[in-house]
C-alpha cells in the first residue's frame, strides 16, 4: 500500500541523481574543521562574491511580497543591452540549468537523443534522461578537442539537439568557429553553453542571424558571483523564445535574482575587473601547478584548471586534500582517470592548494 515507487515512470525510477556540490557545512564536517577554514574550489564559483551594489539593492527592495513579471520585461530589456541582442530572443531562467531543461522539453520525447562531446558538463545527459531520452557520447580527442566527424556521424533521425560548453567544463578549452559551424550546418538545434564566456571573451552570438538553430546559454553564477541566486539565460530564435516563454513556469525567476542581476549590470565595471583578477590568478595558479612533478596541467580559458594526477593515485590524493579541508572536483571515470578540477580562488587559496598537492604528490 505504501510502495509509491510503482507509480513512477520507468525512466524516472532508474534515474541516477546529478551530483552537485556539498554545502560549506557538510564539507567542514567531513574535514573536521570550522566552515570558515574550508577551501571550497570544486564548484567553479566566484571567490569575490557579488557586487557590493547587489547587497544594497536586495536590502532596499520593498516588493518581495509581489510576484515577478511573468513576461520578464525589465529583465529582458536589461539583458538585451548587455548582450547586444534583441529582447524578444532572450529568456531568463532559474539558472541556465532550467533553460537546458526547457530546451529539452521543447524538442525531446521518450526514446530520442541529444549528442554531446565528452567529457563535458553532466547536466545535459541528466536532463535528457529526465525527459525519457538519452545522450549519445562522442569522445573528444587526446587534446579534448571536439571530434567533429564523430559528432556528425552520431547525429541521426532521433537526434533532437547537440549540447556543449565553450569553454568546455571540465577541460577549459574553447570550441572553434569552424567546429561550431560544421555542426550548425546539420540543421539540428545546437546549444552552445557560454557559461564561462566572460573569462575568455569568445562568443558565437554573432552567428545567430545566420543560424536559426543556434541557442546560446549564459549565466550570472560565475562572472557576477550570483550562483546562490540562480539566474541564467538563453538567447535563441525569436519563435523559439516565444515558445519557451509560453511553456516556462510563469514566475520562474524570483525578484531577488532579478534585482541582483540589474544591480550587477549597473556595476559591471567592478565585476569585469574582478574577472580580470581571476584570469590573472588562473595563469599564476597554472604556472605553480606545472612546477609540481608528476602532474599534467591542461590549458584553460575558464575559471578553473583540470589537472591529471600521477597514475593510480587520483583518489588517494583527492582524499588527502579533503582531510586538509581543501575540496576540488574529482573525476573517477575512465576518460578523466586520476583527474581533479580546481576552481580559481583567492591567492591564499591557490598557495594552499599548491602546497598541499606538492606534499601529497612529491612527499
């Protein structure tokens, strides 16, 4: 009588949950240290936090008792100015994760698929499985470049889209325009996730007038430090945007996130200066990591660095870092065997990571 799982759809019953980042309190408990001593570099978060203007804006806002505008008029106008794209092509979401989900629900049905170049961001495959579909994985080459021919071969009658980030997560490399055009030329929906755009400055938005099948994702989680407020967006063909606006939950972006986004755009000079500081720290961190014997460091144009640890010792070294209160992202699958991804933090955090890795790897 109490077994409610029998009512679940079969593909939901078999679903494996996406593994997100633990809270600071949980990390502190694992390491046996106070939360303020945790070095949290496993979520690609912004170490500086939001603009000071965000705190002021959230404090003085007086209308949290009202629902947000379901048409996102003020929000879309502000984003149009920032993106230099028409407002009618923009849809904001509860993080770009929601936009991914909405795209898949627009196009994908049970038994259909998307194509992804792996390794890549795990939410594409997870969200496809939630919709009853699947993700066809096409392995990247030894340098983590997209195998364009492999991608084209993988696209079939049941393919409803191609998804990939640029820069890629977790490898940090950017897809070239020629690679993206070759995939766009197939005519299937192509979602280029530019979550880390501000750290590299390369975008495919100018291609949108030529390719109605192009969808570009952005977020305020990384460059603007608003990960906890969940605000992302998609830029797409206006007909698609209109459809998405009609099918999304009416109040999907809360007023606090909207106010934070508006305040962030008003103070973008501060935030972009911080982005430059993060890029500079990324280069310093890369140089220090390259000096550790036995570690391979992959070039990155994002706010994180992928490191391959000595063969067979990845789990051991990762756990050693955790015991010291340093949390990076560990990958145990075959393609990323013995790899960790380190977000770029503050200089003192970089120094702590490098010191701990040097001791664990060379000691």
